[in-house]
């Protein structure tokens, strides 16, 4: 089975320009870097600072990338994201929920 890799550049551009709509069975994103979480005034640690960071801060899995991923996946295809950052996981769940192009995991 062929794989796709994006070593440099925007994931949204690569998915939208180089892959036909509905051509992927699955997309796997392992430990994407969360948005910058600079210490906010009064934040005790980076986790507190992250909670106050703007969701629009630069990160790979933003709204344009999610739209491109949804378009590139075939009906029933899966997007799997692995992160060990609880704050970022909550942000991603919110983005995925508001996007509308993704449903619950197959096992739910």
C-alpha cells in the first residue's frame, strides 16, 4: 500500500494539492507539536500557560489542515492523532468537533 509523507512544508497544502480527494484510507499524526505555550503572566507552569494560549496559534493541525485531511480521506477513512499533551488533546477535540468532517472513532 502506498504511503504519503510530507517532509517539509504545509500539511494543508500538501494534502490539498498533491493528493486526490478521497484517496487515503488513513492519516496518522504522531505527537504533533502543540501551539507555542509561552508562559502567561501568573501561569504556574507550561500547562497553565497552554490553557491560556490562543487556539489560533500556529500548529500543524489547524482548521485548514483538518479540512484538507477530511477531503483527502475516503468515506469511512480514519484520522489518528497521538499526543501525550492533555491540553493539546482537548484543543484538538474541540477543533475536530467544530469541523464537522469527522465522526466518532469506529469503536465508539
